[in-house]
């Protein structure tokens, strides 16, 4: 078992030599577990049993420390609202640039919501969806009653939830982008996302408020559900959309909000996903182009690790 200081030392060494184009293998035995929009989750042989999520795009160490504070605050807000984050430590590593690693225990991938969705019988899938929705609904309800103007929710997509083999409540594993609002305004570290684009596109994407409107949707129970179901297409589980809509509508019908929230339809889910996939793909292509320009032409450093290709349907 490594202490956090040892992990910090290993990550500092790892950062010194990592090839951001081809991070896998190498002296630290790097494996990529998954990519986010602007993040990458890796495992290192040198740090067994841990998942390491690399957050980049910081302009200074001070900003990275601010991010860490915001992260800690987010865990607290989630817990108050009935959502249990998977225990997460933050490690700030300053080399050529500053990055933050979120360190968690490596959980069994088969028990993540998206694997369950693809591989388990409908009964199990239904139980997991209901368990995640119970937590999301609890945070949405809590947000309605706050007095300090601070709201927080979780990303509803199933790949962000870990359902332990032993049963019990699910854990939220995706805590790297705190989804919070202060007095109704999205308060998040959205600059990390914008900075993955070249100027002036970064300013344009920021002006569009793309991340803010995306985040705002999670505060609305019905939109959070549409996002969860729409993501099934990206997860290559389109056959599960229709039966899961039934599960969700059954669940909605048992909630205190049942008269305020209309049942979900298949047409809406498809439409919701189509809109999302096109925008994300465009942004991804722009980022690859930016990396090429910055690294190869200007010989600078584009600090994000990007996937080769994303299968979205
Ligand atoms: N602790 C963990 N154990 C095993 N796998 C993990 C762990 N954390 C993350 N992963 C894998 O990496 C994927 C992405 O992680 P996560 O959801 O935290 O970030 P993200 O969605 O990539 O980030 P963002 O939402 O910030 O773009 C998960 O769906 C899972 O497959
Ligand atoms: Mg995620």
C-alpha cells in the first residue's frame, strides 16, 4: 500500500517522462482506463490498485490548489445531499505545467453502471438505474430547500456510478468536474474545458456557454434522466433504451414529483442524444487539430491526453 506522498513522488516522475501522444507502457507501466472530454483516467503498475484521473489545463499551481479546494467542497455538498462519492484524494504535480491527479481505489469495471447496462439482465439494470435516480432525486430535492444559495448535483450518466457487488448504495466515481451553482449561476472549473480549445475558439465556446448549459441540465431531474438514457447510445446499448424508459417512467410514477414531471418518450431520448453527440464530436475534432498545431508546428505543449477515435453510435 502506498502512502499519498509516495504516490505524489511517482506521479511527479511519471509526468517528467510521459509522452502525451502515446502515454501507455513505459517505465511506469501506464494503462489507459478511459478518456473523458478533457481528462484521462490511467492506472500505473507503479501504483497498484489505484485509478488516477489526470486533470490538466491549469495556468498556475495556485489555480490547481484552488481547484483542489473546490473539489473538497463538492464532496461535502454531495454527501449532504445523499450522494456518496468514491473516496478521492487530490495530488498536485508541478513539472513543465501543473496537473492534478484524482486518486481513487480501482474498482471492478464490471460493476460500473455502463458495464451492468450492457451485460447484466434487465432486472439488475433496473435496480441500478433506480438506485442512481434515488440519489439524483435526493440531491435535486435538497437543492430546492437550501438557504445558502449553493446547489450541487452529480453527472447522471451510468458510467459514473459504481454499484458494489455486495449491494448497498452506489458510489459516484466521477467527481472531477464539480457541478455546482451559487445563487443560480453555474459555479464550476469550466476554464479547464475551454482551454482545451485554441484562442479565439476558446473565447467563442466560452461565450456560447456550452459547459454552463450542459451543467445546468443536471439540476433538472427530467433533463438529468434524458441525459442518462441518451448516453446508452454512446455506450453501445441502444437495445436497452426502450425497456429502461419503462423502468424510469415506473420510478417517476412513484415519486412525489410525479404530477410535475411528464413521462419520458423514446423520441425525446433520441433527439437529446443526437444533439449532444454532434456537438461533442465537433469539439473533439477541434481539440485534435489544436494539439497538432500547438505541438508539431509551434513546438509548444498541449497538455491534454486525447483519444485516437471515439465511437459515439
Ligand atoms: N476508480 C475507478 N476505478 C475503475 N475505473 C475507473 C475509476 N475511475 C474512473 N474509471 C474509469 O474511467 C471512466 C471515466 O472516469 P470519470 O467518469 O471519473 O471521468 P470522465 O467522465 O472521463 O470525466 P469528465 O466527466 O470530467 O469528462 C469511468 O467511466 C471508468 O470507466
Ligand atoms: Mg464520467
